[in-house]
């Protein structure tokens, strides 16, 4: 497929092996990935942070299963933010989910195989409609993978964000009674997961964005001010790489739209 280039290239996002190692704990506060020792994977992560998502994906996939974490992160961030074609988006997320299922068999102790499986299935579900996805049993698959990812790496903030989204979207789509009885989801648990994610990764823009979306979905009448504050924090936050720039722009867009609708 033809990949859309990252449109906001900046020399500040171009790390050397040394500067990447120094910035690694901040850049990877959400996924808790370990710094790569494999030279190709090091180049893949450098490409990822610079916004060269296609190069990062190809380098990661060329390494094989040990490169899936960087490849899948690059593919998912690209598809989420930059892929304009809805059919390609669905097909790509489906492909990532299938590859993650193979990874889980080969590396059952690697949380990345479960997290990106849940992420890809969650995005696919949104694409076909959450209600349709629940009817196909995809919700249970997302929940299982997130539970395993968190069991393997309890401090993976991004997995807690995703679990918060899982609770919020089901509640939004099917209502509190059915959501609680059928899927065991609760509004309070959604909020707890977002708060935990922010405690684990205090600088996270995406945690703030998803928390704000959940507040507006589930409690708009009482939580608009809190949601707007979270969007503003995300829009004003420090940007250290390409994905954080895309997160920041998404937050600004949400902020502008909410102001217009309000």
C-alpha cells in the first residue's frame, strides 16, 4: 500500500542512538518497552519516533517476531492518524490482530503481543461499529488481551488507557444496565483506569484525550469543564516525537470542536 508521509517532520524528533537512550524512559512511559540492543530494531525505533512509520514497520517486520512491537506500534499509529481510506484501515487493523495472535503463541510472556492485539481489534470494532463488534464476540477478545497485558506488565499505562476506553465505549453504546449485566463494565472502573494510567505516565497526552472523550460520552452534563481541561493539557503538553505531535493535534481538534458545539 502507499503510505501517507508524516506531514510534520521536525529535526527534534530525529534521535541518535545515544539521545534516544537518554530520552527512552520518557518516550516509553506508556508502553514500558525495553531499549533495543538489536541494531536493526534500534534503527526501527529511531524511524518510528521521527515519523517514518513505513520504514519503522518494514525494519521491525524484517526482524521477525522480535520486531513486532515496533512494527505494530508504527502500523497502528500510522493507520489511526494518517491512513485516509476506511477499507485499508479495517484491513490493516485486522492484519495486525492476526499477526498478534501468532505472536501470542510464540511469545506468551510478551505483553506487546496482547496489547497491540487489543488495540487493533478495538480500532477495527470502532470501524465496523461497537455494537456489531460486540455481537461478533470481539469485546471479549479485547478484554482478555488487555487483562493479560496488564497481568504481564502492570505498569503499562497504555493498556490501562485502553481498558478505560473499553468500559466507556460499551457503556456509551449499550447503556449502563446491559453493559453491567452482560459485560461487567462500569463507569467508575473506566474512570479508575484513566486515573491509574495518568499516575503511571503523568505526561501522557493520549490518556488525557481518551479520559476526556469518556467523560463527554458518559457524563457530559457534569463533566464538560473537566474534559475541556484534559484536552487543553494534552494540547499544551511537551512534544518529543511524531506520535506525540499527532496526539497534540488530535487534542487541539477535539478542543476546537467542543468549543464550537458548546
